[in-house]
C-alpha cells in the first residue's frame, strides 16, 4: 500500500508538471525574432543607440550590407549607426519593422525577410526590404547579417 501511495504521488507530480508545460508554450522562433525587432525599432525611434544595437550579435563577423557597401564587425556597425544617432538636433523618425517571412535554418539560425518603414518628423516615409540572418545566442535571437536596401 505504501508503494502505491508513493507511485500515486509521483504520477500526480508528473501530470501536474505536464499540465503546467502545456499551459506555458514556448515562444516560437518567429515570435522571438519579432520581439527583438520591435524592441530595436522602439529604441531607434527613441534615439537610443545602445538599446538599438542590442539586436545585433556582438561578434567581429557580424555584417551590415547596404547600397553604401559592407560594414563588418559589431563595433564598425555601431560606429556607422552612431554617426546617424549623433547628428545635433536631428530626429531619427519613427521606425517600424514588418516580418514577411521567417525560415528556421536548424535550431541556431533563421533567415528573415522583412520590410522597414521609417517615417521622419518631416518628409515622406522611406520603406524598403531587409534580409536578416539571425543567430540564436543563448536564449536570444540576434542579427548576424543584415542586408537593408
């Protein structure tokens, strides 16, 4: 009888754990990447370079590609953006990012196609496509390669 009580308690614990797991589903790759991009866009709109850069992988091989060329390395990308953030009296405008497609490439990488919308305080909105390679570092999805045009 004592064995049955122990088995019943153990089974109850397993069932309770399974129920909690079922109630708290993991965030999907697309949701996690969307959260990263939303936080980055909010930081851009607030003029907060440090927080904006948190979406990029802090690695020497991280790349940013645009019509102006290729910038390689986290520090170089941060310097490129700093010139935009530090213009006296200049507002960066409101940035929003729209996910078009997220293709997981195994468990550590995802290829993302998106569209950015940048609405300056004055003038017309600028919009374009971006392709991003995200790398999962620990529990965070970070941009390893950014091609925006």
